């Protein structure tokens, strides 16, 4: 869908408490244009709960239910049950960060998926607990600095898409803010499918990733170009790649060096200064290579 | 039905404050160069770029936080960032 056909209605209002250059703000605006006004959000503790701003004001033009970290998906199940009783078709959406999705909320999320609750779970992944001051999460990549991994994280992130696939969801997708048309299409598609859906949006964070705030979209596009993040959809267990990721998978374009992505972010600066850490840079590249090797075999 | 007492926030522009005062650099739009592709409009994290009826855009300096994403992403470089006085 060309940009001019996207809704003019703004359901995320200007003047919020988000940092300048926030990736989540872009994700929210695009997703809300696809979801429309007949939507209820459930937001656990995460950056978005801060972005809403404080009582008696909110920057959201739709109803938002703020809930404890671990309870977001359970809350969505309850909202859906209540709406069904009232005979309403309103979209129920959980908007949660990667900490609430990968770590703290995964138990209730697994439960809601197993109950086949008709809702859309959107995880905006900034690869750390940004809201509380940049701590390591299950989504933080290998080698990244956070305040709790100050020498660089030693482990790799977990594969949330594979966890979602294990629940046999009708629709799973990944997206990123640098490709607004693609993100809009995926949210719209998820909206049209009944049952539990999962979308993960890579959402770069200027204070957490340590890059200049004007480069949020550039960083997002670079994640795709280097192959660090892949644009994919899983429908009924079939994985399909789209956009630039499809071209990379089919070998039509060569991915940019992963080092470009690493060196652009201050959170990986210790891999380059004061001495180049050849071993860890190589290990990071291997992790990405292995991921694409699996993708070529039709796996995650 | 029993009435439920809870705190309900209402949607307003500038729920935090007039965030334009956070800015150190402000975007300047050259309307002659603008091709109305709307990339700046969709990629503004704060919705501070208004889209008019004729698909031209206008920057709302009352709420623009001055991140510079619009200037960085404009394909024809119609937006540049200048220091606030």
C-alpha cells in the first residue's frame, strides 16, 4: 500500500513523553494506522507505559489497559471474553516490549496462545530493558553492552519466533520501522485473521543502542541490509521471507558486512576500542551466518 | 451495573508538555524541493509532521523534539536541521 493511502487519523498524539527519535513511537503510529480506532490496547510495564504520559492525560486516542509485567496476555484473554459477552468485535492488542515478551510475560503469553485467545500480540523489540535504564534482556544480542552486561553479553538472544511457532499460531511475522509499508501490511493482515497472532517489530533505541537520535530509521534498515534481522511471515507453519530479506535468502543481493551494524552503535564500541576484539566480532558474524544457513534450509 | 471507580486519563495533544522546548536543532523544510512522498510524515516518531489535503507537509514546531529523522530520511534532502537560537 503506498504511503498516501495510509490513514490520516492520528491515534498516537504528539507531545508524548517518548525520547526524541524513539523507534517505538514510529512503530505505534504505523500500527495504529492499520488497526484503527476500534482497538483496545493492553500495555505491561515497558517504555510504552511511560510514553502514555501521566494522569490525567494520555497520548493515546484508544482505550489502554495498563497491567503488571507478567499479566499482559492473560489480561487480553479477559478483555476478549468480556467483549465476546457484549457481542463486540473490537481488536484486542497487547503492545509489549521485549523484556515483557521474552522474559517476564512469556508464561501468560504461552497460556493465552494455548487457549487460542483471539488477539494480536505485538512485541516491539529494542533488545533491552530500556525503560528502567538499559538492562540486559532475553533479546539482547551477543556482545552488546548494557548496564548489567558491562563487558558485553556472553550469550545469544533467544528465538521468540520459534517459541511462537511451537504454539502453532495462524499468523506470525517480523517487521521493522524502516519499512513502514511492510509493517502496515503485516498488522492489517494480522487484523483480518481470527485467533492468536504474533508480530515482532525491531525498534532501535537511541539511548540504549548508543547512536545519534536521527539515525533510528537508518539503523533499522541497516539491520535488514546486514541480515542481523530478517523480514518474515509464518502462516500455518510455512515460513516465507519478504522484501530485502527475501533477496538476501535467494542470493540476489549480498548482505552488507555485519561489522557496519556493530560499529554504528556505541553499545558494541568495546569490540573495536581500545583494541579490536577479533574473536568476538567473528563469533557475532558466525551467529548471523548460521542463522541464514538455517533459513536456507527452510528453518528458523 | 455497578459503577467502577478508577483513574481514567483522557487523550490530549501534549500529554507531557509542549515537547518543542526539548529541541536544540530545528528542522527547516524547503517546500520547493519537497516531492510529497510522505516519508517524513510516516517516519516522524511524534507525529509532529502534519499532512495537508494536497499531500504537502508542515512541521509542527510546538511538538517537534528535533530528533532529525525527517532530515536524515528525506530522499531529496528538502529538510535540514539548524541550531535553535
